């Protein structure tokens, strides 16, 4: 779900840059414009797994603080002066006994489409962290196969139509999708997918200016650059629902890829990465799956293509890959299931990553010799595999 969710962002984001009709920006505006917003979300959880807990209508309530960028940074101009903010969200998922409630912190970014003084459209997206008060528990909540840990990721996407009531008040409504998952760190982890409708009211202490600051962007040299990355991830060995209370196994990652800047805020990527699964190695030894080359059989190798959107020092990455080497998982699935479903066959072929990178050198000014740190969610098709953190360097 998560990968398809953000592939949609990739497609929408590319088209939005061409469609945004911002007010003609020609001069510098030194005033910082901010707003406060409250939003109510109403929806129904997608029951996407057998024995999914019964649930009624879900309600989420959001309060947020937002800043409207003024174009003093080049990436803000390229995205036509987006809104950045931080939100606090309370959630009730229609079954307090099993699914419980949660509180989320959601950093987010909004792009505006055809913005004027009456109506405009807004694409809002965010990733953050959430706390659930009733995750799976072997002692008192075994029916919650959806969320297996107190702390999870939250990913959100909204498409809204907005109406300026006056210079200080904006009403909006639209559709949203939320996804909650712990990235297979602790099982069970079916994940919670919530499509919903939303309605919100925004208060702006100051009216937005008619004109923003703009200058001719300086694009760093469009050279092909070499990148190296190393990281570590953690997960439990099993499927989405179990076995539970297992060992947290580390996964070691090495990545070598090429990147090329093709406009002010976008990089394309192509490369290969390898993963070493200690969970695979432990299973191979205890179950005597292979007599020789146990370490080698615990590796996977992936060829991937990726795209990175730059927002100042932060890069938002989407990568899609194909397994070149995946011997253990192929053997494990074939030996444990007589009839392999089409989706499981695809999981043996396709893998994807979604994540953020922070550059210590501003990539808007220099496109090489950059040290960066990153965090990613890796998934096989749409099923989470592990959460990883690491560091790398662009030569």
C-alpha cells in the first residue's frame, strides 16, 4: 500500500509543477506568513486481511501550524511557494477494545494548484510517527493483527479544494489516505489503511501577498555522479501476522549507484544494492537448509531505478527494483507453499524503497562531494520488509 501510495505522489508531483498557476512572483517578501488549521477526517478502514478486526467508522482530528514559504530558497520557487507545517493528530478507529486510539506527529508539505484569491487546489503529503495505545499483545490483545507495536510510521496524502472566505479564513474539503505500519519491525504488522473524507478551517493572521520573490535558478552541473551508501535495518522473521514476539534481526545494506541532476530539484538514480539478512542465516543454520555457502545464500542483490525530489537539504526518494539474486526467499516460499499466489511470485521479483536523505552540504548549490544520512522503508511489492538507517557520500 505504501509504495503505490507514494508512486501516486511521484506522478502527481511531476504534473503539478507544470500546472501550478501561482500569482506572478517578482519581488522579495520579507514577512513570514503562517497559519493555524483544524481538520476532521471521517473514513472506514480497508479490511485487507483474513480475520481483520471488526471496526466501525474511524475519526481523526488534526490541529496544525503551517508556514507559507516566500521564495527565499530556490526549491520554494520551483514548487511555487509550498506550505510546510507540523500537525498533531488524534485517531479513533471504530474499535477501541482491539484497535484502540492513537496520537501522531506529522511533518507535512502542501503544493498548491491554480492558486488565486477565490478557489484553489491543494495536494498535502506527510510522513511522521504515531503512538498506538492498544497494539497486539500476547497476554491481552491477540486479535489486533493490524498493529504490532506502540510506535509506528504514519504516511498521509490529501487532495483538497479550498475556498477563501475572507482574507483571514479559508475553508477546504477533500479526500485523504492514511497508512500506519511499523515496517515489519515487530509482528504482527498487517498495517492500517484508512481512506477518508476531510473538512477543515484555516486561520491566517495576515493576508497572503499578491507577489512573491523570484530569481533565475542556478542548476548545478548535470554530471553523472557516483554515490555510496551503507546502512542497517531491523525486522522480525515471518509473514505479516507472525510468528510474534520473535528476535529483532539486523539487516546490513550496501548500495552503489549513479545519479544525475536533470533540473533544479530532481535527481535520477540507477544502481545496485545488496542486503545481508542475519535472519536468513539463522534459519539456514537451525533448519539445515543449505550445507554450503550459508553466508552467500543469506544475501540478496537488487538492481534499481530511483527518483529524488530535493527540498533544500532534504531529499525525498522513491526507488523501484528487481531482485537479481534472492535464493533463500525463493527456496523458502517454494518449500512451504504448494500453490504460490501471483502476488507472492511478484514479491520474489519486485522490491521498492521509500525514504528521506539529509545532506550536510546544500545540494541546491553543489551537486557533488556531499555527505548524507538517510532513513528508508523497504518493501517487497507492497509488503514491508524492514526499516533502515544509514549514511552515504556523493563523489
